[in-house]
C-alpha cells in the first residue's frame, strides 16, 4: 500500500505532527509495509472468491499496527430510556452496546475505513469527539481508500475524495478534534 493523499481537518496534520510525530511516522511505515498479493483475475472485487481487497487490506494494516503496539479500544454504552414517549418502557434485555476505535496508541486514535459502508465523516466528527470527551484520545486519523482503489473494492465503500468533500461542506465545529484523513492506494 502507499499513501496517496491527505487532508487535514481542524489542523489535524499540524497537531498530530506536533503531538505525535513518532506515531505518525510509525503509521506511515505500517502503511508502506502492508503488502498484499493481487488476485488471479487482476481485479479486486467481491466476486473474486479467493480475494476481497477491503478485508485483506484492513487485516494486513491491522497486523502491521498490532505488532507495533496499537490496540483496539472498545467502550460500553447504555441506551437511556428517558426520551421515550407515550409511557413506553425500556426493554429489559437490550443487547450490550458499544463504540470502538480500531487502533489507539498514546492518545492518537486511528480508524481504518476499508469495507465499511458507513460514512467516515460520522467517525471523524462524532466517534473521534466522543472518545476525546471520554479522555481516550486527543487527535485522530482516518484511513480510507482513494476513489481509484475504492472502485476495486466491494460496493458501498467510502473513499477519500468523497470524505474530503463532505468535511469541506460541513466545515469545522467548535467540538471537532484535530483529524488527519489519509487516502491509500495499492
């Protein structure tokens, strides 16, 4: 894999470079070291039974980060019933709910958005802020494919160019933390 693009949201690049320069270098090294083999068909699609690029890229990058001491952070969350209308009562046995960040190390959170159909902008603007407010991270990095690579993945994968457009249209809110968006290509 290679780093193909980057976008700094709310001074993400300067803040991460200032606070976490060694972790940013470690992350760049992990991206470069994450290698995968091309499928026999020459294209990376869900139809290729032997190869799913989004899964393989995510797993390989995860292996690279895990060996360097990055860990997944999961927190439990409850579902408050105080907003129910009409006397509705909370279910007795809700499934355990949680939120997680793919990788955290020394206050830097990293989300790897390969194969996730959700909007990464929600992660950057909501999840990263929540984990910051709970004292787990001070900055975040979102890793997404660039459009050319996303076209080789399963349908519904968000991509760098789309993500940056969403952030630019949204703007920076006073609760946003510094986030760096990295666009990856094969």
